[in-house]
């Protein structure tokens, strides 16, 4: 029950974040919004690390620099998310984001790229993706 | 519209790539240290991109006070997603998160909260969202169900062979 609540709340926060970012970018510009939201998020996360006296960042030297620099991708993600929400609303933006996310996941898992455990693509997964595409087409019609 | 779709496809692919990279960081570093690192780099990358595209005018803006609290949402995302995954396991948690995301999206478009442009609710859009949710559930939970059945078949075969 608690897990379900957290998962639903997580989805709520993700959508809220898309909406808030799009609104902020309307007010002050897309790059300003991306810079500001990442900065304020960083300050908060840093505070949490300090409060928890979390020292695990010392292990960062064992992480491949490629993986450690993944955060930079946020600039592309935020830019495309804000622009897409402006142009076609939240629902359609999220729908297409989810499809692209799962297609990329299928590719990475089936090839075992980036140190991910190799997994076969199931028939159900392909059917699921097709269902999602149908949903987006109906949404957009 | 076409540009929006293209950007959303690219954005989604990059979300997955970033999640994959972050998962590798989290093998060594705690969730919150990883989050702090990811946001710091996101901040630096956005700052550099902003400076490259807009120069000094990047810093000329009039922010409403609430803009400065937007970071709370990111922390809310990380806290809830982490808890959800810990309690439910990744595939069940992620499927619920995605379904919740798209339904809240429909709600938000319909209500136009937060000054978002209202998109009128139609039964067609509800059908679209239901199909997307069904697709997510099949994608995330389908392999588990298939595995479960395969396991059951095997147990039956084994018990049959024992009887035989």
C-alpha cells in the first residue's frame, strides 16, 4: 500500500515538474529555466547529503567517467521537454516521452549495452509498445 | 506539432540513457549523492548551453519568487521513486509511476492548473491515455507473467516426470 502511494506520488511529481518547468521557461526563457531548476534542485540535494552525513561520494572514483557525467544529458532532456509541452500540451508530451524511453530501454537491454544485464525482448513488450503508439495516435487525432 | 513530437522522442531516449548511466553510478554511490551530482552537472551543462546560445543576456530575467522553489519537485521525484522501487521492485514501481504520470498529465491539461494552456477533455483523449497505460503495464509486467507461466509449466513437467 505504501509502495503504491509512493509510486503514484512519484508520477505526480514528474508531471508537476514538467508543467512547472514549462511555465518557468515561459516566464524567463528555456535555458534560464533549465539552469535555475537544476541549480535549486542541486542545492537541496546537497543539503540532504550534508544532513545525512552521506560520504558515499568518495566512491565516485570507481565509477566510469562516462556514467558519472550522465547528469549533463539533463540539458537536452529539459530543453526538449519544455519545448514539447509548449507545443502540444503535457499529456501528449508525456505519452511520446514514455514510448521513446521504453524503446531505448528495449535496445539497451537486448544488447546489454552500458553494463546492463542482457535481456531478451518479450512478445508482451512489443505488444505493449504498439498499444502505446496506438494510444498516442488516438490522443493526437 | 512535428517538431514537438521529434523533440519528445529525442528527450525520452535521453531520459532512458540518463537513467541507465545513473543506475551505474548508484552501484557505488548513494541515491542522494548521485542525485546531487546529476543535478550539479545538469546545472553546469544548462549554464554552458545558455551562455553559448544567449551570452550574457542569460542572466537578465525577472523570476517570480516561486521559480526558486522548483528544485523541491525534483527532490520529491527522487524520494518517491526511490521508495516506490524499494518497496514494490523496479518493474511494478516504474509501471505505476508511468501510469500515474500520464493520468496526472491528462488531469493537468484538462484543468489548466498553474496557468498551463487548457486542453479540453474529450473521451477520445481518455481512451488514448487508457491505451498508453495498458501498453505500459504490458511492457513492464508482461515479461514477469510470461516467466511465471514458464516456471509453472516446468514445475508441472518435473512433477509429471517424477510421477512417471
